[in-house]
């Protein structure tokens, strides 16, 4: 299990650095407003509701940890583009199947409340090992580089717990930033 955690951590860090070389990719899934008459819009709304409903129990980080999610990154930020937050992944969910009710990673932002720091759930991330990029709610996953060492090959963020002006399925959220000392 620790080997998988280390590999996920290393790959996420590599993916962040690679994404820094192409910041425009952060806006690849910016279409969160959608067209209310389209089936893709209706499909994405059903998926968003399913994600929201199934992750409400993880608004408290301790519940996610008790359910097997492990911290795999520090707070990830790309200056000038935005942040992703701190990723907690459940490695046994990383496979070729995609289930809106079982995200492979939960994304939290550290928030200061006086002298205390708490972690607030802001997004989920789906990770897939499928040969072809999956589609969830009408949105196609981003694909890792062909030479990636990731145990997964496709990713999709869903900002269901924090508004993202770049879009509901964008990788980066320009409205958030990592606290000093907690950046990756």
C-alpha cells in the first residue's frame, strides 16, 4: 500500500509540473454553464448531484481518512493559474472503472480559523487506468502523457464543493491559493 501511495504522490507531482508547461490545459473543461436543453448538460447535472450526494460524508477530513483515503500530495498550486489543493486518494479504487459515487481522490483546501487549520473539501478527482479516456456526465477525462509512470492514465476534476470560475471540470481553480508553507 505504501508503494502505491508513493507512486501516486510522485506521479501527481510530475503531472503538476507537466501541467505548468501548458497552463492553457487548465481550462480544457471550462464549460460548466452548459446548455440546459442538451442531454450532455442534463447528464452532467445528474453526475454532479451523484458526486455531491456521495461525498457529503467527506466534508470532514477525518471521515475520509477512516474510509481509507490517504494524503498523497501537499497543497498543489500553479502561480498565475490557480490551485488544486491537497489530494487524498483511495488506491483500491484506482482501476479501469468510473463510478460517480466513488471518486478515487478527494481534494481539500487548508483553511485557517484563528489558530486552527482545517481542511475543507473543495473537489473530487477521478483517476482511471482504462485504455481509452472515459466520459463522465458528457465530459471526457484528461489523459496523461504517453510516457507517464502513473498507475492511472486519465483524470477528471469535479469542483462540486467550491465554485470554480474556470469551470466545473477544470483542473485548476483560479479562485483559491495554497497557504504559505503548504505548497507543493
